[in-house]
């Protein structure tokens, strides 16, 4: 691919894209104007509404006989007015006077005149009332009529036993009827509850003084809840409800019109045919268009972050804004893999459209399908976890939300970025495949099987796109499969994962697509020198990892314990040969056939070093842990080099078996570990590490003596 041609195409497409007024409007003008207008407008509206509600005087109806001092307590402050004209119906008035009407005992949270003691505060008390509403009684029906008709904001009912209870030092029963839908009614209820709380406190203090009791005698426990969340975390929680969703949707919108314009728009203008007739390859065309659309999507995302940050600083000036600019920048960086994925999907699908209108019809449902799931960030309790880390678009939205509240575990961040990168690679491969079909670009149709390259090969080997797609599918299936099997125990999970998610797909893909079995899986007889090198490498690689690489990136204690449980088969008694069979032979056979067999055969066309590094990196990513990435990539590089030089998968199987088996033996038998100097300390000692490094170098030297099978 000629990068000068690609650069020229990128420059051309960006120039044409930025000339389009619709793109500029959606990419820059909309976020710059939208956030300030919406957020400042909504905040001003909310503040003015709150101020107007606070300034209004609450009109309250009081039914029943008020004890001494209560009227003064209610009207103190001048914010509550007792409407003496709002009298109850005669039947209710008579029932209250005669004592035939009493408060129903099933009304939750009403025994407390304030909702502060209810779980969750006022919101918890309101939820309790909604869960078990008071049954319709004559008093409730009459009060509801007054409040619903807006004659008063609330009705305060003093039941007949109030006066008698207070005289006998008991608790008078009072009810407040209000309408939670009306802000004025909510404010009236709050004011009444506050006034009655003050009245109650004064009454309790008077009783304590009269009896010579210590202050606080009737309280018993003075409970003071304290929110331990710092201001930055609270602000992050607020921003996390809507910021990720806005960033994702606006980034989607930033790439929406450019993708249509550079594909369906060019078909409509007739310039696509001219571009295809130029002396440029389809790979150069798709790369140029892809980068152009991706850049516009990034500009849109950046404009959204900057505009939103500036708007928040305007609304919450000074110390009230507790989200650092670095957090917003990090949120923008997290958008990179998802914008890669979205751009490729938009380009691939828009390529099937015949004109601009057709492109809008194609991409609108795709836009909704990708944007709406990101709205889960607005739901409390939905967070980044093992189940959501692999969900496209949603994982990045939840990752941004986790970053805002400073609660993003490294392993989950790693999984979210790995899965998003995998989806982006698949989408890019799909876009490249579409652009390689001139029939599609010129408005024709092609079968999905032919477009995706799913035809039988009849003895050939897979290509890079095929094996990368296979890896992405197996990665997701393995991850979710292992989560579902977690409760089944280590042994069953290990066997199903290795044979069901690695070995079986390898066999089905090779047989189903007609690849040459021997060539694809490198099923050649190894040389004696190759086997000796494999034994040396497999016997020493674990020690180099345990004594050197673990020091560079030490895993957390929880991961160490989990690996020990895995190597010990979850503590179940088993013979050493069973441990070697399950921990050594099984992963070596299944994983090597998949990675050093199927995957490596597809990457060979890219050249030696890209194939070696790519296969080792995929092997490391498949272990789904950032703490295990460096060791597994190192081991994967050694195993891949073995197969590349010897041409036989059996050498890597032998080395893999020894590496896993020896590590399991040391965990299984502490006496053997102590004899080898691996029984003490967090890491392997320097002496056995240096010995192992020498053995490893000898093994690598022997590999170089094996005639290359490339």
C-alpha cells in the first residue's frame, strides 16, 4: 500500500467533508451550541422554578384541635398560611370531633413526622408510602379532593387522640396529606414536617426538664449519617449519568453524515466510478476514507468534551466543579476504540446505499441500535463489570462512567478496551472487504457468504481477516462461557473451555472451510533438535517469568490466589498425573492448535515478525488479564518462534505442556518447590532465575540451528 496515495485521499476526503455544511453543523456547531443552551437553560429553569416554589406561601388546611403553641409553630417564618375556610365535610368533621375516625394503622412512615429517619431519607419514605398506600378512608378522600383541586397545598389532620396523648405524655398521632406530583404540595409537606419536628423537639425537652431527666434521655442514640464520598466522586456520579451517553451519541452523529457522503454521496454524484478508475488500490481507498471519517468523528467527540467541560465550568464555577480536565481528556481517549468501530460499521453499511437518501435509511437504524444501549449509564446500579465489559459501545460508555467516579478496576478497563479493539478490527475488516468488491461500490449486489469470504478453500490456508474474525468470536464466546461455567467448578470449566471453545472451533473451521489440515495446523513431524529445544524452553520459561517478568508487573494478591486455586483444581484431591493432564496437556493441545495452528497460519502472509508478535499478542489477550498480559505474551512469543522455525506444532505443545506442568507441580508439591528454590518469597530467587535464563538461551540457540520451515 502506498502511503502517499492514502495521504492524498485522506486530504481530499477531509477537504470535501469539511466543506459540507451538514457535517460541520453536526460535528462542531451542534455540540458547541447544544450543551450550553440545554444545560444552562435547564439549570436556569430548574433554579427559577425552585426559587418560585420557595417564595410562594403554602396554603394548608388544619383539621382537628391544635394543642397549645402548635399554631404559632406552623406559621412561624411566614411561609405557611392556615386556610380556615378549607373545612372538611360534615361527616368527617363530626367523626373527628366524636373520635369515631382514627388514623389507619397501616400507613407507613407516617409515625415519623419527618422522613429523615426513613431508609433513603425523603425518597425512601415516599417509596414506602407508594409501596403500601393508605386505604381510601373518608378523611383521605376529603383531603385528596381539596389538594387535587388545588384549594390547598396540604391537609394537616390532628386525630382525636392528640390532646389526650399529649396530656398523658404520650405521642399524638398526626397525618399530612399532600400530592407528590405537585411541587407546591411537596414544599408544603416539607414545611409542615419541619415545623412539627421543631414542635416535637421542644415538647420533648420540656418533658425532660419537668422530670429532671438529662438532655437526650428520650433520644437514646444520636445517629448522624456521614457521606464518605468526596466531592470529586459525587460530581463524577452526576456527570456519569449523562456524559458518557452524550459523548457516544454525539460521536456517532459526527461520523454519520461523513460516512454517507463519502460512499453513497459519491455514488450519487458519480465520483465513485472516477475514483475506482484511478490507479489506486481498494485498500488505499478504504484506508483514506476510513481515516477521514474517523478524524471527523474524533473532532466531533473532542468538540463535545470541550463544550461540555466549558459548560460545566460555567454552571458550576470554581470549587463546585470537582472533575479534573485530565479525567475529561481520559474520557475522550476512551472513545478512540469505539469511534474506530463505529466509523468502520458506518462505512461498510453506507457502501450498500445507492444515494444519500438511501444511505440515511440504511444508517439511521444502525445509529439507533448503537446509540440507545449507551443510555444504560443513566440507570443507577448499572456499572462496568465482567458481564458488560464485552458489550459493544455499552462497555466504553460504562468505562467512562467508572472513570468519572474513580472506580475503574484495571482488569475491567483492560477487558473493555480489548473487546472494543476486537470489535473495531472486525468492523475495519468488514469495511475493507466491502470496498474490495467493486460490484458493491458501483451499486450492485453480492451474496453475504461471498462478501464475507466464507467460501470453501479446498486445501488452502486462511487469511489474516479470517483468523482475526475467528479470534474475536472465540474470545467473546470463551469469556462469557467461562462466566456461565464459574459455578460448575474449576475442572469442568477448564475442560469445557479448552475443548469446547478452543479445540472444537479449530476443528470445525478447518474442516468446514476446507483448509489443508496438515499445512494449516503445522502437523509435521518434529526434528530431534527441535524437540530438545522445546524441552529446554518449556522447562525454563516459567522460571524466567516467575523470577523476572513478575517483578516488572506484579499481580494483585487476589489474582495469585485465583491462579493457585486453578492449579490446585480448586482444592480437590487429585493425583499429580491428573494435574499434569488437566493443567499441562489439555491447554497445551487445545490452545496450541488454535493459536500456533489456525491463527499463525492466517498471519503468515503478513511476514515473520508481524505474525510472531501478532500471534503472541492474541495469545496474551485471550487470558483476559492485564496482569497476565506480559508473561503470556512472552510465553506466546517463544512458542510461536518454535513453530515458525521447526514447522511443527508438536514442539510448542511439548514446551507448553512442560511450562504449565512444572508450574502446577511447584504449587501442588511445596517440597519440590522448596528444593528448587521457589518455595519462599513472592518471586523466584535470582539464582534459579539466572540458571533458567541460561537454559532458555541454550534452547533458543538450538532453535536457530533448526532449518527454517518458513
